[in-house]
């Protein structure tokens, strides 16, 4: 099931703390960054925080700029984003400011937590998720039932940690403040545990008064048939590569990217690349990787169109080329239609060879766009 785009937002000290242990909240950034956060809030469909943040900070979680709220209304949106709280226990103060400011609110909790929250009179739509909190189910519900396409997560550390460790975050916006906390009892942004392998991709740095904003995206592919945010990034890139293909009336425009398990891009390619009128995207990409590279066995091939099962222009179709490299995971946006090959079934060839094929239909429109002239 599709999820919202999940953006994690936090500010930390130079030594990685969210706050100190004093009675007042530690202000890590200044007016300009608070205004930047307000702008991001105004751009999303929902903002989410955990129960610990509600208890510790008693936030309102509003869009404060009247101009931004007016722009939301003018665009046909609610004045405020949906406010989302998460609590396994449901033990929350019904008098907290979170429940009595802004627009709609929803609380995601467990079955037992829902009974407790309803008894205490929490002013929100209470949604039980079962015996335990299930982040996948929560995000699916937000997307399918509440129509949330962009979700901003503002804490706390436990929530950020869980979403990153479960590979559910599309982006991290981290503000680094020029001070130290140094108190081992103070809350830190990220807790211990198993995170994605490899390095995140730095997509932006920006100085905001005396703090620095850094934006990162995850890169490590999912495993087997599980689609993670990095899969969507790489598949989106494959679709963008398809748009670079020289036009043709006798072949599809396709883009492909080969990515190692740690998120390292090994190669990319697109149909008819470098003036070769018959080269396919996967073929072009794989030709740039050393066949002896040990990372191929754990790599994922992203292709905007299902790899071909049969072709007249080369002795081996792309599905067979992929299997021969040792790659055993393929992510694609679109199954090949019968436009040029009757009964095309690259997926069948790949699965018969032991590969996992994952289709992400939300990108089908992007994959088809450079091929509209072939589809009638």
C-alpha cells in the first residue's frame, strides 16, 4: 500500500541532543529557523508527534503565519494541517494544548490505548492499530483514509528512531545548533539499534542565522518485495532517465539504475544511449559495471519498464542479462504491454531464475509519459 512522503524534522546540539534536563525547553534555533519550520508545516498535509513530546513540550503544533494559512485556504486546503499524535498507552493529558488548538486531530494508538484515551475524553479521532503500534499500518491509514500525501514528523527521538530503523522515512531535515548540552540524561535524537546500511545522500545545506540546515535522503534499497523510500527515489530516477531517451516509434523509452545493497549507485543507463539505436536501458547500465563486482549479487536493478523477455536486436534479452550478473531483485514501474512483443513477460523469466520482481504502480504514469506516442 502507498504511504505518505515522510519528512523527519529536528534540531540538535553539536553533541546530538534534542534538549537539556532543565525545566524549560531548550531553544536550539532562532526566529529565522522557526519561520522556516512554519513554512514547511504550511506545505504538508499533516504533522505528527509522539506522546513524549506532548508531555514534555505541550506544543500547539500550528501554522503561525496568517498569510500561509490564508494561502492554504485559497488553495482549497484546511487552514491547518491535520495534527497527528502517536501513543501506545493512550495515557495523555486531555487538557494539553495540542488537542485544543488548530484544526483536525487524530490519535493513533493500540486497542488498549484507545480504550484509555476514550475514557479520558481526548478530543481527537482515536484510531486503534491492534495489540501493538504498527507504523506501516499507521502510514497506510493516513494515506488511504485521511488523504495525507506529505507528512512532517516533529518528534520526539523515539519516533524518529523507529521510522528510520524501519526504513519508513523519505527525508531527514536536521538543524545543527552551535551549542553543547553534555548531559547524559538529556534526550538524544536517535537511539541505538539497526539502521539502513551505507550513507545517506546529502541533498541540501543551508545557513539559517547561526544554525545549519541539512537535508538527507536514504539510499539503501529494500529487501525482497518490501518497498522502502529509497526504492521510490531510485525508481523515480529511472523514470527521469527514460525522458532522456532519443525518441523512437519502434521501441520504448526506458531508464535503469543499478544500486548496491548499501545504497551505492553502481551504474545508470537509458534506451538508445550513446547513439546505439538498439541498446536497452538495463543493458546500457549493466555494461558499465564490472561483471566481477561482488556487490552485484546483492544489488537491485530499477527499470521504468519491466525488463524484456524477448528481443530481435540482441541475442540475450534484458531479463536474462540481469540474471546472468547475479542480481536477484528488480523494481519496476510498469509491466511491458504487447505493443511490440506478444505476451511479453520479463517478470516470468526473472522469477523463474530466482529473482524477486517488485512493481510499484504509483510510478506507472511517469514511466509511460515518454512513451505516450506508442500507446495510442
